[in-house]
């Protein structure tokens, strides 16, 4: 998250296990509703990342990728 509260993202280019592979530049990542107060990540059993966010609206929201590694992130969903 940057100083203005915007989520940003970068990822390692393919093949990710090659130490010489570069990283993609930072880009904005869609924010959930409200102002972010806390954020954490977890690794799902199938190795997909999941973001869990608390906002000032009192909602905990999450976003996770589809099973395919190149798939887009899902929309934000409330718990």
C-alpha cells in the first residue's frame, strides 16, 4: 500500500523460479470499499494467495485468484 492508501502490486515474470527473471513494475491494484485499516495475506491450500482487508466501514473483505496462475483476481467480496 502506498502513502495515499492505494493498494499497489508487482509480480515476478515467468519463469518465477529463475533467479534472473525480472519483476513487473508497480501498478495500482483495485481497492476494496472504504478506507483500508489493516491488510494481511494468506496462502490457500492450493498455493493461491488471498488478501484479507479490514476497512473503516467495519467490513472484512477478501480477494483471491482463480486456480490458473495467469488468471485475473476475483472481485472484492464481503465475509
